[in-house]
C-alpha cells in the first residue's frame, strides 16, 4: 500500500490544521483551504478506504461529523466512494461544508447547478 496522507496526519507524522480531536477521529481543515472558511473534513484515525468498507468506523466518523454540523445552521455532509464518485484520497473522510443562502456553491444535482451550466452554455454559444 502506498503511504496514506490521512494515516500520516492521524499519526501526527504529517502537518495539518486540526480543528477537533476525538479518540476515534480527527476534524481537519483541507490543505487547499476548502470551499468555505469553515470547511473541514472528518477522518478516522484507522485506515478505512471508504464509507462502504467498515460500517462501524463509518458510523463513528458520521457521529463526529454530526457533532460539528450541529454548530452550523446549514451545511452539506459529503463523502465519496471510488474514483467515479470523485474520491481522490482513499481513506474515509467526510466533508462538512457550511452553507449560506446565495453562497454561489451549487452541488451538481441542484437547480443552482443547472442554472449555472445553462448560463455558461449560453455564453459559449455566442
């Protein structure tokens, strides 16, 4: 297995901005800064490839993510399984993305995304 950056973060061997720690998980700020100033992801301290690999670990991560989500009036909870679903780091992690009305961050299956794509295509056809 290749070196897992999230395992290295959990072991304290790689740098990360840790927002919260629990015995079974960590909440970390994305290295890129994320899509919102309070965007974090929650990852288990043990290596689990994705949310479908170990239901018990996934449940623990979701419980920790729920604790953080309770601090926001609106937020998305996002995880992916597999490359086709946009998973790029193969260590279970759950993104918590705080949201606000009119924040301009559409999800790909929402009316906001459809409107943005339609507007972009209209501009391309000129």
